[in-house]
């Protein structure tokens, strides 16, 4: 199997052990592996409620640098019916 010249060989670490992936960037190598082993689906309201009740916090992509207080305020503003 031949990869384009702009690809490098990356070691992608997973819970089940490392994988070797040829990709144009580190992010593409990780994405390639993640798409195989991780799934995502829209959470049903009752699932989101149960997860929140179990202490699982909402993660907002792109807001990693915010403080907990600011993140909490933004989450409340985005929830339907929030005051």
C-alpha cells in the first residue's frame, strides 16, 4: 500500500493499544481511528436528563478555554426554558 508523499506515519494510542496510521497530519490520524472506534448519536431528552442526573457535564466544543462559571452561564442560556 503506497501513501502520498505528504503522509507521515503516526502512532495513535488507544485504550486497546497503539495503532500505526499513515496520514497527512496528526489530527487526521486521530480522526481516522476515532471514526472506527467511537460513535455519536443525538441524545434523547430522557437520556440527556439521566446523564446529567448522574453528574455527566455537557461539553461544548470550542469553549475549552472558558471558566466553569462562564461555561455554566452559557449552558443555561442555550437550554430551552432557561431563565
